[in-house]
C-alpha cells in the first residue's frame, strides 16, 4: 500500500518545524502531526471522521496558533487598510470583524484574511500561516504613506478555536474567563457577565475578554460552518486555556480536532482554502468573492484598476460539484464535459445523484469514451463528505458549464465519474 | 506499535499471512494510521489474477488515496465484503477483520523473501 498522495502524518516531531505553544498537549493526546507551512501541527488525534462529527454534533477544539496575526495601529489605520485591502475596513465598528482579501496589482489574491477592529485606531489582521510574511510585508509597504504602523505579532499570539453547536455553553462555563473592563470594550458589554456577553455576541463580532486576568480576544468566527468562537490568547496562557476548555467541555462531547477534519468541515461549508481555491492568479470574481471587493469605496486600493477591468469572459469560475458513490474527486483531477449523446444518462449507480440536476449517475467509466479529451476544468479540493455521505468537490470550470445542474465528469485516476454542479455551500447548519 | 509475528510484510506496508496455499493480504496498522480514516476500498473481483507488484485495488481515506499492490502472484479467491461495506474496519482492526483479499499463491515459497516482523518493525522505526 503506497499512498499516491504524500503521507501526511508523521508520528515524531521534526527537528526544523516550528512548534505551537500547545505542542506538548498534542503529543500527550497522541496526535499525529503534519507539516503545515513550516509548523508541526496536529492533523488528527485519533479519527478525523470522529473529529469532524464532533464539530457537527457537539464541539471540537482546534489549535490554530500557526496563523499569522498582524496589527495595524495608528490614527490612519482605517485609511491604510482601505488602501491595502479589497474591502472597506473603515466601515467596521469597534468589535466587528470582516472577511477580506489582499490583492496584487493584477487583482490576484495574495491572501484571504479576517480583519477585526479592536480599537478606534487598531485593527487585527489574521492571515494564513503560509502567507504571514507576504501579508506583513505588503501591509507595511502599503501603510507607509499613512499614519499607521504595522506589527507582526504572530509569535506573541496563540489561537484556539472552539466550534460546534455546544461551543457556546462550554465557553460560558470555562473558569477564569471574564470580560475586560477597559476603554476598548463596547459600552453595552461592560455591565454584563461573561455568560450573557458570549450568548449575545453576534456572528463576526468580537469582545475583549480576560483569561487568568490576561487579555484574550474572543471572536464569534470560524471556518467550519458551525457556530463557534476563536480565542486569541498569549502563548503563555494557551496551554491552561486549552486544558480548561477540554475539561469543561468533556461532558458535552468536546474533543480536540486536527487539521484533517478542519479541511473537510470547511469544504462542506463551501469555504475556500488559500493555495487551493485562491491563488495569485485568481481574481475574486472567479472565486465567487466579488462581493468582498468594495469598488464603491472612495480612493484607490491595490488591485482596483484590474478588478474594474474584470476577468476575461472565458475565465474559469469556482463551482461546487456533487457526485454519487464513494469515490472522491481530489485536487488536480481534470473535469470534462459530459457529451450530450454519450448515453451516460442511464442511471446505474447505487445512489441517486444528490445534485439538483436529476439522475446524472452513470456506471463508472460510462463517460470514458465521450467527447473531447480537453478538460473543461480542474478540481481544487474534494473529499467524500463525512456529513452528506457522497463526494463533494470545489472546481474551476469554464463559465459555460458552471450553471447549477450541469452534468460533468471528473477523471478519477483513469475513470470518468459523473458529478453535477450544485449550489454552495454543500452543508449549512440549521439555525434557530 | 505491535507487529504480529505470524505473517510477512512488504515495504509498501502490506501484510501477508499464509495458510496452506492461500495468502490473506491487508495493510499494516502503521499504514492505516498514516492514511487516516479509510472511507472507501476498491478491491479486485474473486477469480481475477494478481501479479506480484501490480496494482489490484485502492484504499481511500478522507485525505489521501493508497494503492493496493499484490504482494504475491496468484488468483484472487476472495475479497473482504465486510471491508467494502465498513471501510473503518481497516483502521479498527487492520491485522484481523480489516483484511482485504485472499490469494491462492502460485509459489508459496516466495513469501520467504518478504520482510519478517522484525525487519518490518525496523522499517517503520520500531515502536513509534
């Protein structure tokens, strides 16, 4: 047995990798590790499917300390970010967060980010680990003509995410977690206790909390498609907070979850992953992120002219694909058109097509003799969905074949497997 | 990680246990752990011929795909239906219920050339 994809878990620490402040806790928990952007991070603790299900049904705890945290500080921090990023960050209220993009001059995506306004003159920009330096350098350069300074504080901030339907009740019961009494706390939180404040914290909002009397930024954000919180804490306090969360949540089904489950969770939620769906040659509109670019904001921003010119008409666009059976379409696999007269619409699979397009399932390989061998697209992420039970994938395809319901074939190691374009997200939680 | 001594191993992290002229084939605990949760197994049909070193099946986890190589030459006499319907058996019991195929071996003596438990344990870093 030789995996055709590289073995992604190593049982022993690697000498050169950067270590999370929670590394000892992961080793004690029996984690398997992966090298992720130069960091040794848990890929799974025991079972990535069990971790995935825990997040969907109870709660999972993630160590995201590898992510980059960059602070922009100064009287013109807002203007600097309006110039540096695609969104209108000056419009953020204190305590509000926004998903944004760092573009290059050609409109390509250098990174996708979450930006928190943590003070009148202070923003926290959270970058992907692999892009930390790119983001820090670009922000420093782009803020140079503004009264704002850029600080890469990644080494001084650990990040723990608790995600899942029971995340709130667990966090509410963590001992030593409180609300900071300070100038930067929104007024309406000052007099409330932490339980109420957490319950009332809205999606994509944060509050200044304390843990063991040290500052912790508590944000209602995440990357799993579930309710949950992300906790920005000092590396010194991170191990105690991690343990306290696990102890508090054990009875509610909270378990630590690795990057493998994080990837299948975000995929089900239809969220892009940098390096897969987003690259320097991807324009936001191709990725379905046109709404993230605030063309209406005043003044120039990096990438504006390229975005205004728009993508070429034939530029491929991101779609969701759903298949039947159990075989996953994986990153790099070619997507082909289904020939209209290929005779592959005779349903022969063991499960109905889950997509909106009706019975598209042919027996595996039924499309192999169809049509052209020129691919019409490529898979960027894919897996057998743990929640839905059928294969799901994100792919860039020719715009003429991007409509929901379009039948396509994916070449899975020599066999063409039928898939259907479906609306994103693949999974969305029931909201009360 | 215990490596059973009643069978032979390949460098591709498969095990082979001979009973008469029939070899039972599976993947090792080490391989199963590296793969992560197995979610789909594609096995050859009974009656098909397997040539030593050829790809006869696939093992998919959420994160990656592994190829199943025939560790010996012979006729596939059985594929494990239980694993086809419950792929998690490969993770929960890789040396037992998670076996994959049975092959009627043309030359049983060839198995002597495969790794023994000691050699395989050394290959995977012994006890990691």
